[in-house]
């Protein structure tokens, strides 16, 4: 790790005694009071308050200090990763030592998330950790040891509560993406979910939410896992009914039973439904391969009805399959929503990006005897160079399954390989006998 640049500026006040011109000057030693820290001045940082920086130094006004102490403080601040540059200056006088810290904030910070610390509320946990780690404010620099300091502080809380667990963290990043968060967990006795309640849910949605939440009962509690249910199981209940800006708060656990072997919790998930939007208009742009009326026939959404983005997503998938029948394997459709909160309406613009037309490449049949394989390859109607039809492989298999069923029962796996450079599609169909 490359540490921030540390600059030391030393200012010494010398006491010079009077003497005849021919007598060499002598420097008077500084009095003991000069080594008493009388002030700390902080400049440059916008992320932290002077009080936070002073607390992070570990220095106390009135204590005896030396330049080595200032070097140590600067090094420690740099190692946290919270600063891109750390400089210090100090001054001795008969009054005492004055320290100035000149800091430049680092730019890359991400949230700290606590996945299963159920023994304190979020606010209480933050306050406890801030009392132990002065530079922690809910976010952490992507480099440096500040994340380790928070882990140590969390472990101290675990120990104070006589819990048999170990605090640790992972750097979370989406696939091929930068670090997005530090996720802390406490390993030890299992924490299981008993019930889930939804605060703020309206009556029509509540029964559906409770039904969907049954899948969480008995599962290990991790806040990140509940977020996945929020997105994939709970949110669609609102999106189907036009509540397009519905939001779910982080689950709040409540301990209902605790033993050395297991902890049982109930969860409360806050729901903010927001406005219910009706669709006022639907426009299409960028399409050439198909007429607008043909494409509109796939859209179930009716004007004036609550916007159903779940159904809209399914409809767009069907349209992309349609494009695949004419070789547009890279076709994409981007729905742009324009909201009118005053009238609780939403207007959609579907932007089509059709891309290139792909041709048929090679077909390979696997798992059958050579005679049957040859017959099937010969019967394959899409020849090399023909415009590819994504619906044809499944149609082909269905046509042959009646004959193949005389030879037994089969598991069928189909794989297509899209060659971007040559705009070709290779098809592999594998047959494996069922056991």
C-alpha cells in the first residue's frame, strides 16, 4: 500500500543569551514547559471535523510530546486510507508545543454494512463504533486499515456482550466491478428468522407480502439475503400494481429467543409504497425490422390502467425472442419512464437497438448413435450462411422427440454460441438417456 505523503516542518524557538561580541553564542535549552502540548490545529479535511481528527491522533492536551509523537500520529493517519496526503508542522515555545495537521481527504469511500449484528439498533451500533474509531462515520476508504479498526471495535462489542462469535468482513464488489461496500458479519451461533412483519404496507399488498415472506421463515438471518427478497419477491408485488417507486427499508431484527446454540429473531421491514401510477402513453423508436403495430401487439399494458412493469418486462422479453427469429441476436429494448407526479401517470418510450443480423454457423448433435446423428444433421434446415432463427432449434427437437422416444427417454440440453466477430451462431444439442 502506498502511504500518503508526510511532510514535517519543524519550528524551534531558540533562547539566545547576551554576551560580549568576542564571546561565542550559546543556545539556551528549552524549558520543560515547551514540551507540553497546548494545541492541535486541523486544516484541509472536509469529511471530518477537527474534533474527530484530534480524537484520532490519540494525543491529549497537556501531555508531554516530542517530534517522534507527531511522526507517529501522521503515519497512523496516513495508514487509515482516509487521506490522500498528510502533512504536519509544529512549534515549540516557552508556552508549550503547538501541532498543525494539514490533511487532504481521500476520494474513494464506500458504505460499511453490518449483516447480522442484531444486538443493537443501527443507530446504537454506529454510536458505539464511532466512540472507538473516531474516523468512522458509516463509510470507509477502499484502501488502508480503517476497515480493520472497525472490525476490531466490532469484536470488542461482541466480547463485551459475552457472545461466542468472531467479527469479520468482506469487500463486496459486483462482478468485474469496483469495491461497493464492506460487509461485516459475526460468525458463531446461528441466527434464524421466525416471522417477518411489514410496516406501512396497505391491506391489498400485505397478504401477498406475508405469503412471499414465508420462504424466509427458518432461514439464517443476513440482512443482505433479505435485501434480495426485497428486490426479487416483495418489490414486484408493488410494481405489478403501479407503485413504481415503492421502497423497502433495511430489515430490523428483534430477538425473541436466545440460547448458546441459536438465536431466533422476528424481522420488521418498513414499506413506502409511494404513488400509484397509471400509464398515459407508450411510444416506440428505433425499430425497423417489424412494424410498430406488430410490436405493440405484444404489450399487454393498457392506457389508463395501473402501470405493470413486471408484465412489461415479460412482454419485452417476448419481443426480443421475436427479433431472434430474424437473426437479431443482440437486439435490446430500453424502456424510458417519464413520471408526472402531479397526475400520478407515467409515459413510456421504448428505445429499440436492433443490432446486426446473425447467420447460421455449425450444428452439432451429441449423445446419439452415428446413424441417428447423421440423419438429424441432414434434416437440419438452417444451412451455413442462412439468417439464424432462434426459435428453430426448439422446434427441431420437438419434431424429433417422437421418433427418439422409441429409443428411450432423454434429457435434452441445448447451447448456442454467438460469434461476435463473424456474426454467426453455432448450435449444440446434447441427448442424454434418463436414468
